[in-house]
C-alpha cells in the first residue's frame, strides 16, 4: 500500500512539474533579435500594424486618452481593465525594451514576468513576426505619455489567482510564429497571417470552452461573443452565414467599408471596421478575403429548423407580416430584396436564420448602424423600434423575416426579445 501511495505521489509531482513547464515555458526564438534603429518608415509601419490589430479598440476607454487603457474587458469570469500602453515610463510601457514587448506578444508575459490574462489575445499575437513586433514597439514609443495608473482585474474566485494561468497555458497555449503554407499563394498566406494573428478573428468567431479558451480557432465556425450578446457568425465554407459562396470583392467591400452587396457590418464588427479594417491597404484586405473564402466547411450546424405549420403559427406570422408592411417595406421592399448596399437584402440572408436569433432581434430593438468609413462616409442606418413595438410584436416581425422569401428559421419568442431589450455600454 505504501508503494501505491508513493507511486501516486510521484505521478502527481511529475504531472505538476510538466504542467508548470508547459505553462511557464517561453519560445526563445528571436528573443534577442537586433532591433533596427527607429526610423520614420519603421514607426509608420508600426502604426499601421497597431491599426491592423485594433489595439486602440481595447486600450482606449470611452472618452479617454488614446492607448491609456482603462477600458474594462468583460469576461464570464469578471472584468479585466486594459493596461496603459502609452510611452509613460511609470504607468505605461515607456521603460520597456523591444524584447519586453516581444515577450508580451509572443509569450504572453509582462516585462516583470507576470503571466498575462488571455483577454489580451496573445494566443493569436504569438503568430506575429519579430520584425512586425519591433515596428509596433517603435510606434508605441512615439505615443504621447499619459500618466494613468493601471487597475487590477476584478475577477471572482478562484480566477483572481493569477497562478492558475499556469494550468490554462499548459492546456491551451503554444507560442510560435506564423509559418507560410508552401502550397498556397503569397496572397493567401498574407491573409492567413493577418486573420490568425494581428486580426485575432477567432477571439469572436470561434467558440470557447468553459475555461474561456477558443476551440478550433482556425475554423472560425461562429460563436456567441461572451458578455456582448452578439453572435459572430461562421466565416467558413457555405454553412450558416459563411463566406464560401461570396465573391471576393463583396468580402473586401464589407471589411473595408462596412457594407457590401451581400450584407452590412453592425455591432462589434462595425467597431472593428471603423477602428481598424478601413485603414488597411487594399491588398491586405483582399488577402484576408481570399483566405476567409477558402476556409473549409466546418460541419457545425448554425441554421435553425423552420416551424411547423399550425393555425397558431400562421396567425403569429400574419401579425409579423402586417408589421413588416407598416414599418419595413419602404426600405427592404415587399420582396425582401432591399436596395443593397444601403438597405441590405433580407431574402436569402442566412445571417437572419441562424439558430441564435440575437442579431436580428437586436437590430430591430436598437437599430442597425453600419460604421462610417472612408469608403462609405454617410451610411444609411436603421432606426430602433424598441420604444414603438412590444416584445411580442418584435418577436412576430423577426419570425416573419426568418420565414419569408425562402428563408427558414425557428420562431422567436417574446421572452427572447426581452432578454436583449436592455443594453449597457462599458
């Protein structure tokens, strides 16, 4: 019996040792690369890459100084305020070296060795090249210093113990830069680099497990965005709202302007387009589009089953039809074809028939607002109907839209609408 317990103890110690090694190890490739002298071209490239990563989106609080942090990133485990990344030496990253910056992006560790919470998407940023990391570092050294103390995460027990990140990292994080696929074109590989790395698209468009780790991130198979109550649809193949049957130019238009002949960006995606993607070079956006269009079918069923035809169902959809005629037909037309890109088509729009009806519910409740971009500076917006229509009426009109012009989707209930009637901003 003593031998049994001794053996079990040794196995436990070995397991803990392996976990600690996996969770704390660093990829030392390029860890001490020679950093080129900061030049205007290097700084400009770094600014461009910071835009590509939408760094300002998280590191700037609403109404706050650029990159001074303080915006609370809401997670199922609590709030994590973004840190100050201005050039302030005391509260920002002004005292960091290029190696420190690379360590954060590539290995998910701060200058002092502290493990970073993956609300900072270093599982994606680890793919960024050392050269691009150095360019971003050169740019952030030019960002005006702002003295603003960083706040500690407000996480519930036991997630407030940072040491647990050792186990999380052992399970879900492997550092390593992007490697080109030799069988793919240079354009495809550039798109993969941007989508998988700086673009961190999987942070929203891939499902997460109970510990907050993305599963099958490269598949971009669609998921509810934690805490934001928006559904980021699948981007793979032709499933759900996938991009497989889109023309490349339509994907480019959506990413760069926020509107296209196939749909419009709203909610969190509108913020990404407005703050990041519209500023990218056409060739980079096209590379992302080429890569996204090539993603294989992921096999995940996003569409919902249509309702059975009953007298109650027909009555409910009839109420929705009358509401559509009164409030929607002038823009979206009786045929549901709309007038893209100003008024998106509803007929054949698979984004409306996903298993989760949250996006069309929110659009009717709170309005639909594509971003204002250089390519579409005065976008058409859809007004909110939350003050005009009841939960039952919104459920009826959304159900009608999901089951007209060939669309097929489960009915929406008034309870589902009520879940999203209240909206809070950070």
